[in-house]
C-alpha cells in the first residue's frame, strides 16, 4: 500500500516519508478500511514533533487518527456484511502505531462508524478527534437543553462542532472569537450572541446576554480566559477545558470555589469507552439531519503530507485533509 510514515520525530519535511508498505490485515474483532480521506489534527503534528518531550511510542508511526473510507476486509468475529460499507474512523493511531495516512488502516470494528450515504467523506474524516472532543465538552456533565453554553474559539475545529452540538441539543449558545474581524464568520442560526475578545469589555457583553451567568463554558485557552470565565460563570457551572496555552495555568481559585464551579479537564485519547461510543452515535445523528457542518480549510495529496502538517502547525481556520489515492 501507499503510505506516509516517520521513524523519528522532527520537522515534517525532514521526517515524513511517502512510499510503499505491506498491506495490513485485520485481526480478530477488527476491520480494514480502504481510506479515501485522512484528517490531520494538531495532536498528530504534536506527536510527530515530540511535543512536551514525548518520545517515539513505536519504532515506526503512520500518523493520523481520523479518516473516511470503505470497509474492505474483516477479521474473525466481525460480520462480513460490513465489507463494502462506508465508514468514518476515529482513534486509528491512539495507542496504535499505524494510523490513517495510508491506503489502508486497521481498527477495532467499533472505531469504524457507519457513514450515511448522503454525507460526504470530507465530513466523515473530520468527525473523529475534534468531534468526539467537542461532544465530551458539551455532554460530560449532563444534558444542556435550555442551558446557557459559552463556547470559546467557536471558529476552531472543536469549538465549531461544540457550538453546533449544543444548539442541536437545545442549548442557548454564546460564543467568542479572538478578533472583531471574525464576527461575521459566525453562523447566527447556531450562535445567539458572539463576542470578540479584542473588544474593551467582553465580560460585560456576555453578561448582558447572560445576566445570571453561563452554565457551561467550553474552553480552548484556559490560561488566557480564566479571569473572563470567572467573571461570567454561574453558580454550579462547569468549565470544560480541552486546551491551554501555558503548561502551568493559574486560575482565580477562591472566586471559582465560592461559585461551586467544576473544572473538567479533557484528554481525548482516554475518554471512557461508552462516552466515545455515545459521541459517535450523536455526531452521526446530528450530521445526518444537517445539524452539523465542518468547513474544510485545505486538502493535500498524500505526497504533500508534509505541507499539510505545516499548515496545521501554522494554525488558521478550516480543517486540513489529506486525500489518499
């Protein structure tokens, strides 16, 4: 099969290779997926770079955890009727060496989720890490119907899906963006009120639409937003943080304590299994009824995977995909 891999960590152009590797075979309880589109996540590029001092977990790694494609082989114990079915894949390179940046990937059968025929592969390849993370930020602490949910970084990969899922589940969504110029990119059908963090008084603007405070905060930069979150949070609220920009993040401890705030930290590789499976069901259901759309930023051929990684590392809006021939 044609695949991309790295045998050592480092800059994308230096370590990523593209060439032929043996076709994988599914083991018991596994399926093999013929990949059409592979999704690139910041976590994939961080693993390749050795972020936070992480080392090579395996001698050789085929990167990427997310994809869409078609099941073309099954292992023992798997219904053969799955062959030929379209699926979206998550977790392919989570605690496993070989991910989706290849013509074939092998995963446990439940990690190949049926993809409705009217949904395209690009959407399917974008549902894994960002979608499951977003689902957990919204629903880990119960239903959000009628709740006020504040989503920071609503134009980002996780934030945009979190806002759509919260709206789909009946929440009133308030959102933030970093710059005023980005406000016109927000979907008013999903977000009831949007605030730019470069304005003079973002907390006052949020409070004007949530005078008693917000019930849930989906947090992409806890180190940057801790004081703002404290200013707008309701009593007994939850701050669900999936990222921060400072390794040692300070929070206004006593004010948050007196408000009985729960701080939930979320690492997507280790969510409870049932939470991940519920996320796959809800993400597919929301997408199937048109309640979930995901903008694609750039699409690269597999031979240009290093450019795709550099694009993700550079930031920007829209998801990055790698097309597999």
